[in-house]
C-alpha cells in the first residue's frame, strides 16, 4: 500500500482510487478528462493502451501496468501483445501506427526535447492532426500519473 495515511478502503476501490480518494475533486476531474481519450477515439484504443502500458513500464509504475483499459480489450488487445511490449521494436506483430506511437511515447518519457521532426511526422501521418494532439495530451496524462503512482508508491491492482 502507499506510504500515505489512507482512510479505510471503500469496497471496490483499487489502490489508485484509494490514494486519489484523499482529493476526490481531483480524482473526478482526472477520471472525466482521461475518459475522453477512450470515448472520443481519436487514437485507436489498442495503440493508445500499448503506449499507456509502455510509459508505465519505462517509469516502473506498478499500478498502471496492472490494469487494462476496457476499450482496448474490447478492440482486441490481448495479454500476449502486452507481454511482448518491452521488445516491440524487434517484433513484427506491431503495426506501423503502433510503432510510430510507441517510438514517440518512449522518447516523450525519456527526453521529450529529443523528439525529432521525423518522429512527429510519423505520428501525424498515422493519426492526423487532431489524433496527434489527443495522443500527446494522453501521453502527458500517462506520464504524469505513472510518475504520481511511483512517487506515492501505489501498488499494483489485485
């Protein structure tokens, strides 16, 4: 459990929700905003989920790695693809859009200033302008909340 002094966990709350329950107004705003990436579908859900999970892997965030977004599962994401995620660049079962997005996502996490024009062009070519804006905003959310989980030692979901 997190090192934060938490209230007794409510039934059905996972570790992330328990930590966020300390600031319910922020949790509601975060939940509503982050849901837009999945409901608006400016980025294909499987590609978006693979990037969310890769960001969490790179940062060592246990909680985000332990949960799956229902929209990505409904769109066909399987655990075998997730298991291969740490070596996506050597595998042939990741499509060009996924590869462009994963390359961009990794650079975003490791050194955002190092994103090249070619990296950006590949994402714009795959997602279009609106999709690229949504994708970069989603990466910021994934990165920030993975770091949030690491900083507060939020455990993996059971």
